C-alpha cells in the first residue's frame, strides 16, 4: 500500500508535467525553419520524472531488504560521502571541470549548492539529508535515557545546527529550514521535555518580535525580507517595497499561482484542454498551482489526501518498530515529507513566503525523486525488519 501511494503520486506528477510541457508551445523541440520535431523538448522533464520514479521504486525495494540497523552502523561511510560532496560547494562557485560543474546555480538566487553533469543537475544536500536522519537517529538512540540532560541535549543541538549552518552558508535557506524541522520532529519523538519545547517556542517568538521591531532590514537577504513582507502586506499598503518594480517582481509568482489555483474551480480546466495561467517555475516549486488549474479543488484534495496518507503510513511504521532506532528514522522521514508539503503548499497559496522548497514526488527533478524513494526504502526496511504490530 505504501509503495502504491508513492506510485500514484509519481504517476500524477508525470501527468501534470506532461500537461505543463504541452502548454509550452507544442512541448516538443521543433526546427524553426522546417517545423519538424527534433526532440522531446519540455516533455523531457516528464520523461526524467518517470524514469527516476521507476529506478527509485527498484531502489526502494532493494533497500527494504537491507536491515536499516546495518545502514546506521556504516555511518562513517555515508557521512564522508555525502558531506564530502556538500562541502566543496561552500567555496567553489560555477567551476567547470570537463562535463562537471561544481557549485552550479540552478536558479536566479545566490544558491550554489548544485552539481551539474552534462544535462543533469544534482543537489548533494538531498542525499546528505538521508545521512543526517540516520546519524541523528543513532545519536538519539544512544542517549535516549539522558535526552533531557542539558549536556546531552546540547550535543544533540550541535549535531543539528552544524548541517543547518553549512546549508545556510551555501545560500539554500529553504533546505536549512527543512533540516531544522526534521530535527525537531525527531527530538519530539524521542521524548524531549515539554519545558524545553515551550521554552524554545517562547524564545523564538521573542527573537522574531525583536528582529522585526529593530533589525528588520538585516533579516536574511534583501529579497528574502521582501518575500516575508509580501505575504503580510501583498498590496504594499505600508510601503515596504522601495519601488513599484520591486513590489511587482516580489509578488508576481505567488499572485499568478493564486490566480491559477482559483481559476481551476471545482473540477479544473483539464490537463490538456482549457485556459491556463502562466506561473514562473510551474513545473517545479509551483507545480501545485498547475495541478489546481488543471484538476481544480477536487484534484488538489486528491493529491493532498494521498500525500497525507503517505505521511501517516510513515509515522505509523515508526510506531510499529520494535526498537526506537526505527521509530526515530521514520519520525525524521515523516517530518521531512510533512515539512516540505506544508511549506510548498503554503507558498502556492500565498500563506508563506517563497523559500524554494519543492513538493515531494511532484516537483520536477530526477535526483530529488530518487532521494525520496531512498527515504521510502528506509521506511520499508523498518517495516520489513520488525515484528511488533501496531494493534497487537
């Protein structure tokens, strides 16, 4: 059932990306002089998505047959491998070595956290996220009886904040936030005391209030601060934008996404027919707005319902685990899914600022899909190598 839910999501993603490609001219690459089709053009993203999902399912099935405890035990191997790929992008920016580009900028921001090999791009922080979940689960398992001791909690927070700091330096604050939420979910699952949870929320609220009141011009990078203000005051009534051009550029993507979702009505305009609104990055961060346009409110509910079922199954598998290590791994993976879905949909509905977080299974990207299915394989491994049942 778990694999079928993931497979349904991947199939819907391929359908949505094919629909998007069909609306980009003809979707195919066409010779300007002869009009002959010369390649798959924008359909390439749908093809890559389908291929990555097919490979990912095979990888997930393979991983399900490997005991997750053995993957945790070889933590030095995957830590060196994954973070060894991440660290060079801190200092190397757009350096090309033959067909390989290190520190590639895949967007229009200052995020140079990618590798590009030929026509394919890969973000190593996605693979490092899996390594982090495994090592943080091991750390929690080793100190679970002493979790609420200040000394042990301090070590855990250091374990969490170091990767967040590295990713922030890269310029990918969206991924850094997801890491933070993953760590919080795992700490909560491990039994973090409510006095620390309430204290942390109070400290964050106070820090946010002080930052907004006295240091607003120093929060993040300029465009990040404007994106926050655009959610609070989309009509620029307070005059937060220094010019009308800046205001229009900041709100344009979310405004178009909101219109696209609303234009779909109850049942949508159809995936290959009807009127469509152009939304920047509709194949990637704003794929949900495209689904809303094409499949309407009902389609959005189906998509979110299946994603919710995947999250529930992930957490339920952790609850069934006969050891806490498996529970912590599932808590981390479930937290990652939940955080990305919540933030991405919030971006599309203009409830949250745009921070470059993709929608799991749906946003275009072969490497991202493969990483998701590796996570799915780890959850299946926890399920396959435990005998404890949820209700007996």
